């Protein structure tokens, strides 16, 4: 190194996985997260099998999960996901938010659950920013 050179050690970008099979909702959620965390790398898959493949390739800092997938339905999909996702917090984004679903999801290991309707104009900003800033 010359006297004018210096080395900067920047933290690696956050890796976020979106598991959503409805393409329009996946696009909106992915763009929403990218707007809140512009330096994050956001990947998208449509199944738990796809999530397993991605999680075997890289470690994720945060995972968004839809509860209605072709190969997983309801809060049990959280249990399946946690078997291979490491310690990444799981946030459930669902189109149908019932008290029972919310309670079961939290018991199965989700850190938070919100309705996709909350993405715009709801408390999702605060929730997502909380988890992004903590990772």
C-alpha cells in the first residue's frame, strides 16, 4: 500500500429471502424491502423446496414467509422452514390474518406476523426496519 491508500472494511450487505408464490405480491414485497434496506440483497423463491436450496447456498439474515405455498400451508410451514434456515428471524406476511393463525405462527417460531394489507399504510415499516436494523 502506498501512503495515500487505505483499506475500508465495510460490513457485508444483509441477505433477505422472500418466500412467496404469488408473483405480484412477491414483486411488491421485494421492492418494499429493497426500499427500506437499499443495501440489502433480496432473493425470492416460490416454494419451501426453493428456500431449502437457497439456504443451503448462503446464510440469510432475515426471511419473509407466505403461509400459503404450493408445498407448505399454514403455520406448519414455519416449522419446516426452521429445520434448514438457521437462526434467521422469520417474519410471516400473509393475506389472511386470523388470531389463531397469528398465535400458532408465533408459537412455531415466527418473530412477527402481519397482513400483506399492512404493507402500505400500516405498521409494516416499523416492524421490518426493526428486524433489518437488528441484523
